[in-house]
C-alpha cells in the first residue's frame, strides 16, 4: 500500500510539474506564412490556455531559413515548407517532437507521413498540403487549357498572374523539357533559360501572397498559383477552373515544427496539438481551403468543400515534392535575377 501511495504521489507530482511548466509559458512566438493561420484559431488557443500568440510572418521559405540561421531563437513554432524543413533537419535546426504530447497526431492520414523531407517523422507535422497549377477564367477562355504550353501561348501575354517564386517557374520549364523537377544543374538551367525568357515578359503580375486578387478583379485571365488560392477563387465563382499541368505538377507540404532553440517548448507542443484537433483543423480549411491531411477534420467539411477541385484534385497521378537543393539554390536565384533584370 505504501508503495502504491508513493507511486500515486510521484505521478501527481509529475502532473503538477508538467502543469506548472505549461503554466509558465504565457506566450508563444509563431513564425508562419502570411494569411495562413486564422485569427479565430489563435484567439481560441489563447482563450483555452491563457497563452498569448505572437504571430510574425515571412514571404518565402528562404526568408524564414535565413532568419533562423541568423539567430532567430525567439520562435517557438515555425511553418516551413517541405524542402526548407529538410534543410533544417540536415543542419540540426529543429528539435525532435514529443509525440506523447501530440494526442491528436493520429488524425494525420498515413499517405502524408514519412515523406522525403522527414522520412522518420521525427521533426515535423503536416499543416496543409497542396499543389501548384493553372487557374483560368472559363468565361473569358474558351480554348482548352491542359498545360503550361496553353498558359504561355503567345496570345496570353499580359493576361497572366504568377506566384513570385523563381523555383516554381523554373520547374515549369523543366517539366516542359521533360526534365525532373529536382534536377537543378547548370546544364538544365541553361536549357530552361530560353523558355523562361519568353515567359517572364508575358506575366503581368508576380504575387505570391494573394495571386487570386488579380483574377477576381479581372486584371488577368490566367494564373500559375498555389492550389489553395485557386480553391478560394472557385469558392467565389465556379467560372474559375483549376488544372494540374499535363507536362508535370508537384505537391507541396507546409509543416509545423519546433526550432532547436525554442524557449516555450511545452506551449509549442500544446499549440501543435491544438491545430491537430479536428474542429480546429476544419476551421483552418474553411478559411484557407488547401488539401487537409487530417482525416477527422475532413469528416467535418461540407460536401461542397470536399468537391473543390483545387483543394482535392481528382487527378490521381503520383506527384513529387521539392527536395533541399543545397548550394544549387544559388543557381535559381542567379537565373531568376537575370530574367527579371532583362525585362
């Protein structure tokens, strides 16, 4: 009996210490993409836990990595894209997750786990998944749109918005040439450059934050965009159609992770587990309709949400993901700069 009481006392003390540790975390520093975490989700987390969320945003994965590398130890939860997370794991910039604290992790569908960026599933949790493809206004465009060659047809000059992402456009050129999306070599970039030199002057606007705006305003009729942006356009008006280019398309992951030097680690785990709750994840899908990897959250979505062709494409081909390029990423920056300067 004494042993049992002792064990119970120790268990209670352990729970009390854990609660005290969490209670000590009165704030959480989140570093994430802009327009990607609903304010009501942040407010709900604060209301439940008393932990205030400081939400700082970045415009690209490279910007996020540079800031972390420069000593951004103030962040507790970050939202890296897959290839940036792969680099951070290789550089030792992320800490392993304590899955014992992530009670809702079981909701993530198996096909979205142990991907190339995190093959042991030690450091990251999928937030949302999507593709990059072509969206067009079907009231203005009557010719079939099947791929990149249709997007960049000569008559479409000045009618295109594109994500402001050099790698995405370079990959589109590689696909057009029948080359693998991660095969970034000087030779392949030299082959892609003439195509890109034709395309860049055709693009009226580069916008990674909200490319849907130019389409909604009628400034352009085509977009090379994130699938989530195309999904929001379809929700606004079914005239906006989404196509995964026949030459090739890829899938990307936006993730949740905890930096190696995070200060509020208990709060970080609490926040990630909160995001994984079905009702919370469904709230995120309602505002940002990317592909939701949470099986229990999908059960809470409406039939119309699940029928959104940009959120849940019916194209069943296997889609690759970006890999960390290491030093080869400099080649992309140089080519992108040259192309923009030449306009």
